[in-house]
């Protein structure tokens, strides 16, 4: 199995690195690394995804979208429940 890293994307304090891996059946698996901080304060979240893709570009796009979505959700304002008067 062969692993590749696509170009990184920087969003605020996060470094998004989509990763692909060629599977035995010729399809591609996708994962993404989301890194923040530096030195001893570095945090790296890696997410692996279930769908496989017929080409590497599709796997990279999916992983990048999922990484961006994770950042958006993390920084979305909390929604308050409606209060009955």
C-alpha cells in the first residue's frame, strides 16, 4: 500500500493535511490530519474515512472538505434552545 500527502491548507491556527492511501483493489482511502499549536503544545487530530474513491483527487477533495467542516463546526457559535415564555 502506498501513502501520499496532498498540499496543506492553513486556516487560522490549523494546518490541514489531506492524506490518501492506495488500497489493494486500486481504489483510494482518504484521511486528514488537522494540526494546531507548536512545539510541546502541538495537537494533531487524524480522521480516517470509510468511503473509498476511484481516483486520488476525489479522495483529497473529500478529506480537505471534511477537515474544513470540522474546523467550521468547532468554531460555530453555540445554538441556544428556545425558551418558553
